[in-house]
């Protein structure tokens, strides 16, 4: 039993859900791109408003039955990560199954403070993965609403992979949709290194380094704690950012425009010395999915389950980011992104990891140096988060978000589509508390704390 902001979560049952048709035990190596991911879990939680047609026990039963079937297709999720003889992580497809937690919370959906997920979600509505690769929790609320949450080992898959699994799981649960629309691909040969390897591209050495050559990421060690917040940003404000970020006939994407706006805002906070010390350089990375870059006519890449990520980044003087117009900042975002959006970059990254194995590599944006000053953060993209497709048979979600208080000393930002489908965004931010306070006070019309009035009145 755990307590949250004025409510208590009571665990009623914990069991292991195994695949309906177990496979023969076997080993599945992690790809070179998986090996770039440190041992971290990320979570996603999905809220359903009072599905009156079904009781909590019947919904849980449906979730478990569908999960057992989904694990036949997604069999690695029923396995365990172990360390092999070279000291590298490897996936043992053991058919162990997935820990499934049933819980009840004495709170109504509209009373959950989603603006502050550290108090409402962390350790309460999202499971703490203790075994295996995946953990699931279903929590029934006082009003009859339901929260479904998952915690996944990031070394096994990225957000794209989690999205595929969630959609397949939901499709299987629906009574009139017995088959899944897309089958996951676990062919590690799609990410085999080249012979001979080619790691001469300067972007590889600018963006990544062997762990032995850098101070390790300071997981769990910060001078100031990073905290999580969820905001909603309206389509009108996103359109204005895009207009200001575009110039000379070049239209920037919404993600590039928002990232530029955020980079500039973080620089303004650093220039103002919000943590008591003026900083000189602000660094921002943007997560790039390499599936389209590596597809080369192979349809399997579009359904590949694993990590296919790179994190190009840029660092600029704080004063420069503050003084220059948003269009200039957006141009700098575009420039450093260009280094990480090509097929050659991803092929080279696979080769780069191979050249340094078994020494693990790490994205430089995550590793600060004692002689470097300034904030660092990463912007991911949850725009493909399939909120409307995660319907287990009792209606579409009214709210869903990733949750990733990852413990490093670099910030993390994840923009996602609003469940309303009107072009607005929900934005999960894991940043320093002083920085978030600065952003809210400087641009309160942009960074609006999430409230249930935003979605429940529209459902």
C-alpha cells in the first residue's frame, strides 16, 4: 500500500502472465544500438474514464488474456536481461512472463494531479519493474475509471517499440479484432555492422564516446533535483512558434520550432542565473528515429522492435541564444539534426559501437564535464504515440503520457499529441525545478499546467 497526493493505492494481487503459447528457450543478442542504452526503465500510463459497460475485474481479466496472447508475438518481453561472458547484456527468452499488478486507488480520475506526476504517478500508478523486461499495472479508481501502466527496460526497446506493443495488445483485447495489424520484427541482422566498418564520419565522434573516456552519467546524483511536470501547449501557440522559427521561405517543423523555443527559454533561464550561477553554454539534443533512414526498401525495418535511436546535439553560448531571433535558433537546430538523419550516420553508428565493444558507448549530451558549464537536455518525440488506438474494448483513453524520471543530470522533454486530436500537445518535462519555475513565470500562456478541465469536458 502506498499513498499519493491525498489518496492511497492498495495492491490487491500480483501475478505473472506468461505467453499463451511459450516458445523454445533461446538467446537473443542486443543490437549495437541497444548497447548504447544504459540500464534504465521508462514508463507509459493510460487513463480511461469510467467505462461503465465493464467492471474492474472483467477489465483486468480482459487485459491479462490479451497480454498472454500478445506475448506470443512479443516473446522477448516475457524474457530476462542477463550478462553474458563478455560482460554485455543479452536477452534470455525464457518464457518467464510479465509481472502484472492489480491495484485500487481511493481517488477519482479528475482528482489526480497529472501536472505533478512525481507525486501522483511515480511509485503509485506506474509499476516498479522488479523482474524481467516488462511490468504492467492496472489500477481501478473510486469513480470506476481505469489506469493502465507499463514499465519497460529501455535496453530492449524504444518508444516506437512500446507503441507497437500497446497497439497490438489493445487490438487483441477487442472482441471483433482477433488479429494484430502489424507483426513485430526482431531480426538483429538488420543492424549488423558492415565489413569492413566505416567510422570516419566526424558526427560519430562528436556525438558519442566510449564510457571509459568520459565521466559516466551521474544517475541519481544532482546538485539540484530534477522534477517532472506535464503541460499542455495549444496548437495556436505551436503555430506561432513555427511562424517565428521559419524564415526565408524555409518552413521548420513543429518539433524543430518547439525545440528551438525551448532551447532559447532554457538559455534565458541560465542567463538569469535561476540556480544562483550564470551559465555560459546551453546544450540541447534531439532524439532521431533511424527506421526510415535504414529501411532501404526493407519493410521489416518499419516494424523493427528494439532501439534505433541517435541523439545529435548542439551547444551554443547562452548570450547568443538569448539575443538571436527564434529563426536563427531553429536554423542551428536544423544544422545539428542534419548530422543524425542520414542512412550513413546510422550505419556508421552501428559500426562505431562494434569497434569499441565490449566497452559501452554513451551519447555525449548525457555526460557533463567538470569544466563545462550550462544546462543540458534532450527533446524526444512522442508525436507517434497512438493514443486513439490503445482501445482495449471499453473506449479510447482520455489521457496518456510517458513517464521517464530517468535519474541523470541532463533534462528530458517528450511532446505528445493531445488525446483530443485537435493539434494541441501534452508535454512531459523532466528538468531542474528552478528552470521549470522560470518557464512557467516567463511564458505562462505557453506552458500551461495540465488540468482535467482540458480533456474531460471534451469527452
